[in-house]
C-alpha cells in the first residue's frame, strides 16, 4: 500500500534528522561493531537514481542499501 510505504520513508527521514555529526555517525558506522562502513555508490544512468550500499568488513552485519533519487 502507498500509505504504509510513505510512513516508512518518513520514519527514515526522522531517524536521520538532527545535527550533522549525529547523522554522519548513523550513516557511516556499523550499528553492530562500531566500525566504519565501506560505502559505495552506484549511479543508475538514465533513471536518476543512485544506489548507496554500506557494508561492514569487520563483522557479518551485511549490507545496508539506501536509494537516492536525484531531482
Ligand atoms: Zn560491523
């Protein structure tokens, strides 16, 4: 449903909203072991979407993907 999708995205924005240092920490550090994520960006030419993949190399946290839509 569109409504639930929208509220999920809103939650994500709220989570990242705050002073820039805190946002940077949420974005870059592994919540599992505290190591820096390795972040890669995969621009998808033609669709105006950039896929950001965060990976932790120090534990098995796995991947966290964020889709950026370019306006
Ligand atoms: Zn980790």
